[in-house]
C-alpha cells in the first residue's frame, strides 16, 4: 500500500476533509444499498457510542498533526 504524504499544510487539511467526507457517512449509517442490485451492504465498524466516535476523531487528528510536523520539517 502506498502512503500519501501531503506537500503542504493546506493539502494535509484537505486530505483529512476528503477522508472524513468519504468515511464518516457510512460510520453513522452502516446500512448501504449496493447500486445496481437489490442487495445491501453493512459496514462492520460503525460507531456504537460517543467514546468510539471521539477516539476515531482523535486518532485522525493525530495523523493530521504528524503530517503538519513532517511538512514543516521538510520546508527547513
């Protein structure tokens, strides 16, 4: 798997925003209709409580902080 590293702080923030747009919708609504079929897909890692949601956010903002620090070091 290739890991993408942002070139700028703005890009790192935009990457996190894009990730949240894609990932969080199904974390709150784990049942999704599969396009073109009558079937449904069920996400297994949906939020069961507020604690899980807070841990999820904290983990992803930690990733953002690391990307920002890495970007700042790279500029020097």
